[in-house]
């Protein structure tokens, strides 16, 4: 990770009124790290008439120079989910997608190209790539097409809608999407970045993700989105907290949803991470079996 500035006061002063510039630098630094593990905890509360339902989703993402993997599972009355995705930089993504992790062994291993994955999930789970954007007329939503991982190819391209995609968070964060922004430093020396995003423009990618994972009848309608980034005193991203309010429809049922998520970022120079006070070493086999799980490392002695 690079150090933005040596002096914290200069750092606060420089980025006081430049949220997009600051976030771009944060995402660039995160994408350039060789090894990273992200654990994500999501709690969703759905209010339907006078009833409330709680739904939880847990996920883990592992990034290394040769292989990347994401695994997620959920539990609750609204939907069940079990999924794994592996990317070996071979122009395809290997996946298992089923209704629960218990059914992995009975589910086929599927392969998709980058554009197919984007159309279904909104973004690739790679930390940085380049894409072009086009309007999907039936839904009036913008959908990406994969362009390249290579910055040189990106710069040479004459595509008018080309842009950089960072997948640290599902939102679009441009100057026009930010309704409120603050940058501060707490007593522990951590830097706190708080954003309130315009829900109309910032959630296209997230809507694609939600309609897949939530088995919805239509794309969700966002009411508000609040995001908090936390950097340590070395200016490394260590945590992102999000709060989303939206309306979702599944069949004839319409629900108001409050979704709170916590993303924890673990950095390393190799494939060994310190997690919950323990050192864990993550090796993804060249031919990963269906029973291989990132979550098993959380339970390792």
C-alpha cells in the first residue's frame, strides 16, 4: 500500500473536499496489493405489512496474483443461497450456484465468460478492470461489457464509454453521486470517510447483485445509501460499513428492506493472513474440488 502523505493534517486538508479523488487512490492502492482477504457480513431486515424477517449473508473473497475466489452463503426465510466463484485469469469464471452450501456436491460446476458474469451479477469480483457501458433498454439500467485487465490496452481503446471498475463496493461513486461527505480522524489514529450517496444514480451495479441473490420479481428501488470507509494509520483500507434502504418485490409481495453490511479487509505479502488472532494459510488447489471452502479456514485450529 502506498502512503498518501506523511503528515495526517496535510492528508485531511488535501482530501477535505475531494472525495472521489481520495476514493480512487484508496481503490488503486487496494487493487495493487498482491494478497488480500475480505470477509463480509450482511444483515437484511425485511418489513412486510406487520411482520419482520431477518436474513443474513456471509461471504469471503480471496485475491492473489494467480487465482481469485469468492464464496457466499445465506440463511433466512427470504431466500437460501450457496455459491462459489473461482477466477484463474483464463478468460472464464468457474462457479457453483445453488440454494444452500449443503447442495454443493449435487450441483454442477459451470463456466461463464466475463460478459455473462457481469450481466448476471453487475460487476466482476476482481478488484480492478476496465469496461464499457451501455444502456439496457428493457430495464433502463446501465450494463457493462468487459474490455480488458490491461491498462495499456484500455488507454489505446477508442471506446467512448470506457471506464475503470473497482469492485471493493458495489456502488458507482462519482462526484454527482455524492450527496454528503466528511473526512475525519478518530482517537485511534484511523481515518473515517462518510458518504451519503444519491440512490437514483449510485446503485445500478448493486441492483443487479440484489435481484440475483434475492430472487426478486423486479429491480429494487433504492431510498437511501450510506457508506463509511475506515483506513488505518498507514492509510490502508481496513473496513467498509454500508446501510441501504430499498423497496423490493418478490411475486405479489412488496417489502421494505434495511440492509447493513460490514466488509473487513485483511492484507498480506503472501497467502498467510492473521484472522481472529490466528495465522491462516490459504491455498486454492489447481483443480478445486466441490467440497473446498474458504469458510473452512475460519474454523481451522
